[in-house]
C-alpha cells in the first residue's frame, strides 16, 4: 500500500470570498486549505497548529495591519500578501510589515500556483538548512563527551545535551556498573530538591535498574514502573523518551527525557540517536581508561591495591574523615621472618604465600576498608570510620587469623607465619598522611622489638 505524503497546510486570510475561491480552484486538492476571515481567528488557528504558508488578501491599510499583526504574533511565519494596487509602493509597505512576497491583483491561477510552489520550496530549504545547522551544533556539542573519563560524568553530560537539543527541561539519568556493588548513580535536571530526593530513594533503594522496563532502543514510553514512581512523588509526565546507554563491558543505564506534554518528532528522535551513539563511544573510552587505571593501582603478585593507590586513598580518606568528623585507623603489617620462607621453599612458594596472605587479610576487614601491599612482605590497611580501640581489635583479629592459617609449601609441606602490626589513628595521633603512615610503621617495628607476632599502638611511641 502506498503511503501518501502529508499535504502542505495553507491558511487563507481574506474577508471576501473571491480570493478564497481562486485559491481553492488553483490549489485544492494539492494542498490542505483553510480560510479565516480576520487575523485574530487566523492567529488562534495558527497557534493550535502551524501552517506552511499564509496568504493575506485585503486592501490597504487593512492589509498592512493584518500582516503586521500576524508576523509579530508568529515570528518567521511565511506570509504571501496580495496587493490590491499595482506598483512598488504598496509592495514595499507590505514587505515592511512582514510579508515575504507580494502578488499584484488581478491574479491568475497559474501565478498563484507558481508563487505558492516557490514559497513552499524556499521554506523547505530554509527548514532543511535549520535542521542541518542544529545537527551540526549537536555534533559540536557532543565533542564535550570526549573529555569525560568518568562514566558518571558521561551520563550527566549526555542528559544535558539531550535536554538542550530536544528543547526540554526535565530529565533523569539512572546508571550502574555491572557486578560492582554500590556503583549505582542518578542525575536529575529540572526537578526540585524534595522530589529529586524522593526519586533518588525510589530509583536506587527500592527498585533496581533492571525492573524499570529499560528500553532496548530509543523509544517513547507512556507507562512503565518509572512512570509509576514519578506519579508517587508528584512528578508525573504523560510521555517520556527512554534513551538506553551501554558500554562494551560493565556500564549501562537509561536516560528519561520528559515530554512536557509535547510529542517528539522524527527529527528529534534522530538527534537523540546521534547523541546516544556519541555517548556510548564516550562510555567505551571511560571503561578502557578505568581498566587501565585499575591495573596501574593493582599489585601484580597479590591482586590487592598497590602503594601508589594507597597514598591516594589515604589523602582521600583523611579528607573524608575530617569532613564528616569520623576517625580513620591505619594498620601497618609486616610478616615475621618471611625471608626464611623464600630461603627454605623458594621464591615461587613465597609469591604464592603472599597471594594467599592477601586473601586472609581481606577476609578480616570490611568491603569499605582498603587493603594494599606496601612493598615486599609489608601490607597496609585503612579502616574507614574506625576509632583507635576498634583498630586495635581488628589488628588483633588479623594477627590471630594469620597465626592460625596454614600456607602451602613445597612437596606438601605446610608453612606457618606470624605477623607484627602497628596501629595509628587520625586525628588522635596524626592528621597528615605521611605522619600517620610513619607512626603506624614505627608502631609495627616496636611490635617486632617486643618479640614479634603482636600488635602495638602508636600511643606507645608518642
């Protein structure tokens, strides 16, 4: 079945029926025609639905007033004026009022058909040029995505680009990293703080992303669990554009653009697809960057964090502790007489023992805490929000766990180890990273001087 192209809409504004009859005879049924008897009714009709062309027919000074009124109310309206007197003077007046083209009466059908065709072709070219300019602006704006190396930033910047390009004000981005607990994120635009907080709780705490009818491709949604949650917090919308984004491995999320009681046309959907394509490329770059960054912060032997990561994490955690008024305890650990393991069993066994030791240590602390291999057989642990006494209890638990653990040596022989641990706490003993680490290190050496396999507080050396 052949689908007919939509006809151009032409509104004829004329008090008499003569021009209307001429227009119907010359232009119908090629175009969709409507008649208004005055500019007031024409303006109301045009505000309801825009026209491709408006033909105004009235003598001066009425014609000038009609043209001026319509062009002021609807800037950019393509106006074709019919002048009743020959000559350039009336045409100049009508063009000054806002007419794009003037035709002298009496007017033949062929003249009207030619003028309408020229106006519509010109309007189509102007509209296409406007679309091309907007597309270029969007593509230029998407360049900002190339500088986003944090996945969360990619979603937020993409949300801003979509809202600006689609001429909307409200939107939500919900995203997470597969397999990484606590990596959920959300960004809001155009929503007041109270509703944003309620949405945040509902999106992240009550309903996982997988339950929100996330579309597989860009499309319009009129009902979903997301709509239900919006209604629950008094932020409903009858229509939302869902824009899913996925990275090559872990990152995935969805952006919802509120319709604001207006439909999304085909051009806007194409712009959204272009932006989404660039956003997914940016997500790919961010994922590669994070994997490279993680490798740079991981110890090759144990799989724990390395000293480089530790130093950065300490700065971050100290600032966080200061900001929230919470303590941060640091444990400095060193295996006792580990050189004997390498000498008796070889370095391959020593490497395996260190890897297994890291697993024992990780099993003694929380997920929010940080374990790092400082170097050789030395490890450091950051205990977030843990006071000094709590740090000493964790250290003692680690000491016992290591002493009770049995590590595999050569030819089925077992290896047993002990560990010495120093504990220092911010802000009790120190407030700066290097000083705090130094105190924990000195406390560890004091533990060794006391016979090894023990825990020592930094308070003992102050």
